[in-house]
């Protein structure tokens, strides 16, 4: 299996300055390569620039600017150019598919936060001081940076990434050949129904409350954002107060993200420990959180009819606050590592189908929480009915596979 490990870096003051300079120089390389592609396409010859051509220029660039570009790993600079090439490949793929293209944009220094080293030992070295009890990672141009390794690393380290999140630095290891750690079989099978009122409901009738981390900190976050909005959005040099206001907003968002991820990990781990098979809905959260299309008013030129955008925005915010996609990804990863199985099933009509008689009707679900079959008068909690139907659908999937 392939697994990633994320550890906190504890750089010295001098190493932190070097890490910031490394990000800034890689950002400049990315933007320069993007500018070259734009200029080549705007030229009358419509010259096509590829990754191979730009990578071949690195040797000249490093010799011309040894104080900046020449300091860093050649392989990491190739990875930055490859990152731009992937952005253009995705752009042309969306153009061919008729989707919104989204042309690659220039990166600000504050938005370029990751440098990738494609191979351990090429410009970087994990556990570079094995004789020392403290773990360190060596980065070319930075030195041996201390790592807070809170768990053992298994498998073979393939790539090493350095990432900045706010004022903190992290090292991310992508490891191959990671052995599985199967848990003992329990013989239990369960279905889960994700929701907004409750985070999830199981087919056994258990409910997990929705912590609503964003909503609980909405007041404090809104106050910090209002204070940040008093400063100019576009300025060449931020003042000390401006930088402090931006750091506070980023800190609050980071706290919310960490709380949500911690909740997802603990909830997924509890499910994986207790069940061999976990069935869940196959959800398209990107489509579920789309804004409603505007409705033109035929009687008023240039006017629009109400389309429920305000109510939909509140629902979208609640869905994104719950983080269903992140939770299902964590659940699948933990299940694979533990030798368990997750089964995504079609979510259509799972909360409108009677588990007793199989009658499907929109009127069966009276409210968000109440289910009452119009055919056989069966009454239950709507989320519990959905989880039960998901489990039944998973049984059909297993039978078809067998």
C-alpha cells in the first residue's frame, strides 16, 4: 500500500528564513515558466512550450542566478515545472470536455506553499542523522531540520514534500510498500447515512451528533474577517497590523480544519474497529453544493426571479462544514489498512423507500427526521431508514459480486 506521513518540522530561526526563501524562489520559477508559456502562445508563431524544453533551461538558469535558483535541488525545481505542466494538461482536458477551463494562474508568495523532492536522497534525505535520537530531514540549501516524529514510518520513503501551513512547517512523506495492519474479524456489517442535522446514523439506530465546528466559531471568525476587511485588499506592503489580522483569520480557519479532521479520524476509526463491512452513500458533494442557476424574469428585461439562492447557500455551508467527502476518504483509507471493506451504494431514494414493504414515494418522508410509509404505515426515523436501505443495497452489491 501507499501511505503518507505528515510530521511537524521544528526549524531554527535561520532555517525558517531559508525555508521561506526556498518557497519564494520556487514560486518565482513557477511564475516565470508560466509567463514564458503565455508569451509563446500569444506570439504570432503560436509556439508550444513543453515541460522538456523548460526543464532543459534549468541548467542555464541556475548558472545565471547561483545565489537564488542555484541554491536549491535540481530535482525539486523539475517537480515545480512538472506541477505547472500538469496544470496546463488539466486545463486542456477541461477545454476538450467542454467544462469551465480555468487557465493556470500566477501564484502569490503566500499561496505557493509546497516544494516536492521526487526522490529520497536527491536533494533531501529522510532521517539524515541516524546516530542521533532526534529525527532530522536534510534539505539542500536549508540543512538538517529537526522533525517531530510522533509515530513510526513504515515502508519505503519515495517522495518528500515540505509544506507551509500558516506559521508552521511540515514534512510529508509518501511511502510505498507499507504493510497492512489487519484487525481481528468481528463479523459485523453496518450501513451509515450521512446528514446535516446529525453527522451520521447507523443501521443499528445509533446517532453521531454533528459538531458544526464552523458554526460554533462563526462569531469569532466573522469579527476577525470584518477587522481584516478594513485594510486595503491590494497593497505592495502590508502593515504590521494588517499582517496580524490576516494571521488571525488564517489561525481560526486552521483550528476549524484541525478539529474537523480530528473528529473524522476518531469517528472513522471507531467504525472500522467494530465492523468488517461498512456501507455508505456514494455522494457527489461538489454537485450537491452548487449554487442554483439564475431564473430570468420574462416580464422584466434584465430582471431575475427568486431562485432560493440564500437558503441553498445555508445548506451548502452546512454540508461543507460536515466535510462528508473528507470523512469518506479517511474511512476508506483506514478500512484498507485494517483489512476491512467499504461499499459505496447509490444514494437515490434511500430515505424514501420503506424497508418493510419496499414502497417508494416522496410523501413517505414527512419531515427531515420523520418517515411514514403511505402504503403500510410503517413509521421510523428517516435517517435510520436511509441507513437500513443503504445496508440492504450493499447486500445486493455483495450478492452481485459473488
